[in-house]
C-alpha cells in the first residue's frame, strides 16, 4: 500500500512540474530548470522502482537518443539564430526532449515528437504564429504516446 501511495505522490509531483513548465514556456518562452530537473529525478525513480512502459535500460537509451537528436537539430538550425531574434530550438527544449526520452523510451519518444509536431503546427497555423511554445505540445504528445504504448503496443 505504501508503494502505491508513493507512486501516486510521485505522479502528482510530476504533473505539477509539467503544468509549471507548460505555463512558463507558453508565457515566457523559457523552460525553467527548477521544474525540469525534478521531473527528471521523478522519472528516474519511477522507471527504476515501479513497473513502467519500458525498462530502465530503454529509458536511459531514450534519454540519450532524445538529447542527441535534439542537439543535432539545434546545430542544424544554428545559422537561423544569426538572422532572427530567437533560435528555433533552445537548450530547454533539448533537455525537455531528453527527459521525455527517459520517461517514454525510444519508441515513445518518437511517437511523442510526431504528435507534438502535428499539434504545434496546427496551433501555429490557426494563430498565425511564427514561434510556438514546444513544451505544452510535447507533453500532450507524450501523454498520447503513453496511452498508445499501453494499449496498442
């Protein structure tokens, strides 16, 4: 019973971190490390001690893959930063994708990124926005990815 209570408390803390990250990214276009690193630690605790959608090894591989993939995308678009006020991907987004890889593994990360890009593109076209806050769409994609992994794979 204690483990279930601890698991629920960890998930509630993770939901609070997700909400604060989403609000901060939507309002100020910044992902605060004060909520991102606790989300990382909560993910490490959950994937190690509780049954989750993927194993610990796959989660660590997902975090490494997510960080590497996001860094490569950031380097490709680095020249864009010289011509505009903002770069299209920041270090907060890179760390966020890495944390998403930790929580979901490699397969879940791929599904979450696809959903996030689709949702972000739809939102940007409806609001005629050039820059989008990536975190809320990534969390929505991560939630749908989690559901997809649980019920379809």
